[in-house]
């Protein structure tokens, strides 16, 4: 890999010659600007404002513009002669636990390669010291015209450096959190935990850019002349979650189904307990007490009435069809069955009243009876 910067790591009195190599690369697809009517490419040309001529990259340098618009030229030699220790040196200033670095500060990543045979021993010493201490090194360095902050850590057998933003470059998250007071129930947290356990972990190497692959396939199809735009997939509109609990439960089930019924990382199945909504609780059964005589009597009387009604109904169709007597007999039987049912209802009501009256008398007798005094 091609180095983008040569210098040294300053580790106390130890100096390690190194080369800086990009640790990341962009796979994003670049588009050119074109004239829509004819497809001609639109270019940006660098033109000098004084003579109006186009300038090549070799003729372009740096300059600082003052408030009055005048330009002060700045050369690379001017920058190299600045009295800054980090101009060509990655100066380690401290060693801290890795969890003290806020991920918000992370910037570009680089590999540090030992530059020459003499750098192998001190390079290995620093690498092994970082491994054993389980810490990262905080360093300052200068790159592309400015001093920067960096973090050195070990990746496999290589020392990697992450560019860090300066602490004052991190904006405070003011006005970002929701203004409204929101309370989260334990049941909702339990379902969120179940969803996290169901999703589990993923191999980072298995993740890829689906959007880039779709764009590449579209470009290949257009180049071959066989591109047909697919039907637009209508996604459900986002917005307010009407039922958060239902959404969490459905998410857990969908995640479990997509992973073929896999459970949490430890092999256990993440349980989801459906929560009843709006269902009235079943009334508790009465404990203790005597059975109601009225209820028993009413049930017996109603059963008798049903039997009488059934016999009458059975007798009615058995009469001979076509005669007036048969019709009259059937009518009388039905009327008799109705009267029997009414009589049964009256009996049930009377039995209930009798039981209620008996209960009241018993309660009155208990109140009237004098209490016995316990002997000393």
C-alpha cells in the first residue's frame, strides 16, 4: 500500500520511523454531472481571476485571505519551518483505557508501518507494550496543514492510528433529546430486551452495501440496453407508533422467524408474554359460605318446567293432522307449557325471597343474643 506521510513515532526517548498508510477506502459509486438535454459532461475549470486563464494543479498553491481581500501566499517550505514538534512526528502524550475515548471523536483511520529494518525492534516493543497494558496511546501529529489528535491501538500485529477530533470540536447535544416527559414501563423494557436477545450478534464481515450492489446492477443493465425499472415497493408509512407493545411483540416474532427460530446467544429462547388489553378480569369465585337454597330450588323448578314443556310439545304433534280437535289440543298443550314455565319462575322468585327473609331473621337473632362473658 502506498504511504501518504513519512515521519516517526516519538515514544519518550525512543524514535520509531514509520510510514502512514490509509486503513480505509471508499467503495461508493461516483457520478458525473451532465447536461440533461444532450448528455454532455459538465466540468469545473480552475481559472485565474486576474488573467482569466485555466490553471493546472502544478501551478496552484496556498494562500491566506485577509479581511480586506488581499491574499498572503503560503508555501510548503513555510509550513515545514514552523517550530512545531509534530510537523514530522507522531508524539505520544499519554496512555489511557480505551473506554475513555468517546466514539464521537473518531475520525479517519490509518495503519502505521515500520519504515526500515532499524524500526522493527522499537515498533514491536511499542506494539507489545500496548497489548499488555490494554491501553491506547493518545498522540499529536501534523497532517495536511494542521495539527491533529490521534489514538494508537493494536490491530492484529499492526499499530493503527485513529484520527480524533479535538474535544472542542464536539458539539453539545442541546435541544436534541425529546422535550416531553416520557415514562417507560418495565414490560416494554422486557420486550426490548427480548428483541435484542433474539437479534443477537452478527459477524461484521457478513455485512455489505446492498444499495451499492443495486446501483451497480442497474448500471450494468442500462449499459446492456435491457434495463427495466422494477415496480416501486410501497413501504408502510412511518409515523406514530399506535401500540408500542404490539410493535415490540411483532418485532420479536419477525426477528425469530428470520433467524429460523434461533434464540438468544446462549441458546435459550427469548420468551414473549402476550399482554391482554381491554379484557375484563374474571370475577373471583366466592370462598366459604353455604350454598344458596333459592338457587338450588330455582334450578330444580326450572328443570321441571322444561320437562313439562317438552312433554306438551311432544304430545302436540302426535295428534292427528287435518282435524280441528288436533289443532285445538296442540294449542292447549302449548298454553299449558307456558303456564308451567311462568309457575316455575314464580316458585323460584318465592324461594329466593324466603331465603332472603330467613337470612335477615338469623342476622337479627345474632345481634339480639347477649354475648357471654369469659370467666376470669
